[in-house]
């Protein structure tokens, strides 16, 4: 009897492993849709403005509305999934995202488009953190690296592919197809979610934390709106400073409330986990440099090197190539050398890659530019996977939900802040160039900005330096040496 029972018992973990792999792939597709829609319309703005009868600069609010909705509603995603169940929330969020995306393609005026982008952002805000939580809950710790690597590539790839994909669709079809194409992907993802994702609910239902939602949501709205004021073509420094001060004050008040509330929207007790804190602190600074790089490179290639939007976007695909090529090797690297060593060494290589961007000029051969971008894509992918895996390596299973909510909120805020960081670095470099007389050199504003980003990237390694040598070894299944 035992000979018949053992294969069945052995098959259950294997089946669970296959299920967790398919769930990770499904959530990665959803993440890719959410991230892509944040950047894909940038090259379609002139055609969209003509359709709506407005100036291209007026379309900026359509991009901002999506980002702001994400920032405001991500914090309440954990509570909603506790009440309704992960499968229900994820599928409903995917439905909202898909339908609002389709309706964006039907929009006939700017006000309609902005309202639908807000709705699309609400769907994305529920879809992303709930999807990550499903993966964390369904994946054994020893397979966490592979699962997180699968979830990492959308955040790296979508901002790179967005401009060329949008440019291609706009050039050879219509901007409306940017949104229509989400329909078949969304329908397939919803069907897969109903089949794969368990509808887990929390055993104890907490009351909704209205003060935490209002304080946190308004703080994130203010901070992201301040980012938008700085990142635009004409920086509104006064409004940016006002909203930043307001957001910082509200965020401080929100932290005080969350520490005292009986049922806080975000449980800050997860900040007692050292490895989680490292990925929130130093990791956030690294994510800001990634967001700044995604903003600065296309602008430098167009405004500094004279390329059009489509060809600048094509050049960015080299980063995508680096992300894909290194993905199979990331897990063996972490298992062989450990999280601390990989993060420190690769962090230095990432800073060096940023410095090579500062050395590029319009005279640099295109193959060399593509090679440098490829190398940068490799280092970014390794670092993202390492940080995102280590974030949850030591979090107890019963604290995964608050840890995921806090991580998702910080992730969204820091990636958005990267735009402001890139704009500030470029404008600071412009001021310095004017003082030193270097402004006559091609694209020097952007090239010096990458020096600033390289320095900040190195500073982000201070937290990783303090990690113990064996940090995350149980996740990497690494043997003591």
C-alpha cells in the first residue's frame, strides 16, 4: 500500500510547484499590461491630441491621472483582498482594467479619456499588489527566487518597450489600437485567474482604516503630483515644493496614525524584519535611479543625439535584451555567491554602467551604445531580482499581506519619483554646465545627470553592506561554506 501511496504524495508537491509557476506567469502578464500602459502612450501623444482637438501638452494629464490613481489605491488593496478573496479581487481588477482600457480607445474627448485612465489606474492598483501576494502565498520559500524573477521583468521591460511599441502602433495603425490590444490579453488572463488562483480570505475581518486611507492616499497623491510638476516640460517649482511639503507632512501624520491604530491599513510591524527594511530603504533609492534612467535615456537620445522617438525607442530594446539574457543565470548566481555579495558587486557594476551612459555622445557608434545599454540591462535585472526576493525572504507567512502592501506602495512611489529625480539631475547639470562653459558640448546636461545617478546608485548599497553574509541563504538553498 505504501508503494501506491508514495507516488501520490510525491506528486502533490510537484503539482503545487507547477501551479505556482503558472500563477507567477499569469501575474507577470498582468504586471506587464499595467506597466506598459503607463508608458506606451508617450509616443502617441501628438496623434491623440489631434483626435481630441487639444494641444499635445494637454495630454500630460492622461499620463498623470493613471499614475496618481495607482498611488492612491494601492494601500487599500490588502484590505479588499482580505474581505473578498484574492481570486475575486484579482479577476475583478483585471476586468476593470481591461474594460476601461477598451473604453479609452473609444474616447472622443480629453475629459472622457482622463476619467477612464483614472478607472484604469484603480484596476491596476488592485491587480498588482494582490497578484504579487497570490504568488508569495502559493510559492514555497525555496522557489521564491524564480517566482520573483518572473515578476521582475515586467517592471524592467515595459518602460523600455512602451515607447517603441506605441510609436509603431501609432505610425502604422492608430493610437486607439494601443488600448484595443489589451482586450484579448485581459480576457485570457481573467479566464486563467478563475482557473488557477485560490480565493483565500483572511480568517479575521478587520474594519476599514478610513483615517489611514485618507491620510496615506492624500499624501501619495500630493507627492506624485509634485513629481509631475517637476517632471514636465515646463517645471512648476513653486507648485512642486508646495505639494511635496504637503505630502511629506501628511505622510508623517499617516505613519503616526499607523503606529497607533488598532487595525491599520498598513501594518508597519514588518519593518522589524531587517532584510525587508534593506529593500525598502536602499532598495527604494535604487528604484528611483532606475525610474530616472528610463526617463533620461529616451530624452537624451532625442533631444541630445537627434534621434526621432521611434528610433530612440528601438535603441532602448537593447536593455530588454540584457534583462532576458541574464534571467536564467540570476538564480544560480544568488545560490552560488549569496544575496549580500551579489548585491554589492552587481551594485558597483550597475553604477559603472550608468557612468558609461555619461560617456556616450552623438558620435558614439550605435553598436557600442547598444552594447552599453545591454550591459546596463543585465545589471539592473540581477539587482531587481535580488532585492525583490530578499524583501520577502524572512517575512513570516502571516505577515506577507502587510509586507506586500507596504512594498507595493513604496515601489510605485519610488519608480514615480524617479522621473522627478531624472528631471532634477538634468536641470542641475544644465546649471553647472552654464557655470563651467561645458554647455556647448553635445547632450552634456543629460550625460552629467547620469554621473549623479551613478553616485546615488552607489549610496544605495550602504544598506546591503550591513547585511549578514548569510542573508537569504535559506531562500537560495545555499549551503554554508
